């Protein structure tokens, strides 16, 4: 399986898990405050990721480096504190329909930042795919801007902008160990919200609901964040945003099949728009002659005895290949240098393809 297909599957997995969590959470929102519920969800995510780290072991991944901590702290601050708090404050000032519609700005901000600032390339097919998918998400939210006000709109826009920046920073860090990043992100989001909820005297759910929230957070937030980081690594932030925008449709289908909610015309039309967008994205082929500048970095990559990836034909020290069979494909992670290279092949805007077009 090539990296692009692997990233697409990871992105779908993240959207499915997150999308299914939303309708489940909606059935128990009255049992506690927004801050306490969000903190418990991220607490469940933290516990799940810690378990995955223990079971999975160290693996062939590059751990976070000292120079990564400022970016990690920034994404935790924006995605784990600013975004949720701004959302909670905004939701209290806006009708639910308007809030749902404005939340689709996250995909727009993620895409715009990735293309305008992150040097990611999205061609006409990719932009059309994004347009269809985001339009479907907007329609599915069944929202209008009726009753919106400046303060509420600004706060929800701030939340979605924070998450858009968070997504792009996460993409930059995704060459590091995704489990380590996801664990830090979940813990960094959970602790401030739980502490803030306790300080403000917010009500917490009863024990049975708390356990349910921890379980939902484990899958819908923890494993979903991990898969999302894998998608960011292999696809770039722009294409990941398109795939993750299908989460509302997944949630609607889950509500339809499991919670027995009624089929609506909006669901059918939104599903058609999103399906068209995803098909376009899956069929997108971007290939041209391009030049790689010399680059030195560290990340997980694969070597094969025959037909090896041209981007990773570098020398190894004995320590780099210790325990690996020379006649079998193997994955490992180490610091390596990419020499200058010119070639043509299908690619997306991953870490090795941030070139001009």
C-alpha cells in the first residue's frame, strides 16, 4: 500500500471515529457542563493513547526533539485550550443552528493556511473536491446565520481558526512519533479544561456517564487524533481537511442506523455532495517533473531490497540497520540526508513535496 492510500484510509478512520462520537455525546450533554464533558473526553483520549503506547512499544519512529516543543506547546494551547474555551463561550451567545454552520470554517481555515502559508499544492480537482465536501457539511449542519451576533460569531470563528492552525502545526510535527504527539495533545487539552471546570464550579456527570465519556473519548478523540496525524503525515493538511469534513455525514448516518433518527432531504443531498467530493479526491492524480533540494531530517521510512523509494536511497551506519535483513523490506527511523533529486511521479504535499508549482 502506498503512502497516499495509507493516508486516505487513516483520514477516513479518523473521520468515522470522530463522526460517530458526536451523536453519542449529544445524548448525554445535559449531565454536566461543556467544559467538564470536553475535559473527560480528552481524558479518555489520553488514557487510550497511553495504553496504545505501552502495547505498541517504541516502534520505528522518531521521538519529539527539543526544537519541536515550541510548536507542540503552541498547538496544545490553540487546539486544546483556546479552541474549546472560545467554542464554549461562543455557543452560549449563538443559536445552535448558526453555531453548527460556522463550525465548518475549520476546514476552510485549515485548507487556506495549508495552501497560502504551508506551500501545499491543491489543483483544480482538489479545490472542487473541497468545495463539494465543505458544501455538504454546511448543508448537513442545517444552520442559518439567523440570530447570529458579532461576539458569538467572532468567538466561534476564533475557535475554528485555532483548530485550523493546530491542524497545520500538527502536520509539521507528523514526521515525529504520532502516538507521542497525540498523547501530549490529548493530555494538554484535558488537564486545562478539567482544572478550569473545577475552578469555576461546573457540574460533572455521574460516574456511569463519566465512564461512558471516557470510552467515547478513547475512540472518538484518542485513536481518531492518532489516525488523523497519520493522514496529515501522508497527505498534507489540505487533503486531510477534505477527508475529515466527512465526519458530520458519518455522524448523521450513525444516528440514522443506530439511534434510529429520521432520514431528511438535507442528509441525502449532503451525502451526494460529500460522496462526489471524496471520489474526486480519491481519483486526483498530480504528477509532474519536480526538483528536490538537499534536505536533512529524521522520520520513519521504508527500505526495500529492489525498487526502493528514490527519496530514501541513502547510506546507513551499522547502528541504523541493526537487526534488519538486507534481503527483506524493513521500516526504521533515523536522521538521514536527502541529496538533490529531479524526477516525476504521482505525489501529494507531504513533507518531501513542498516544492513550487
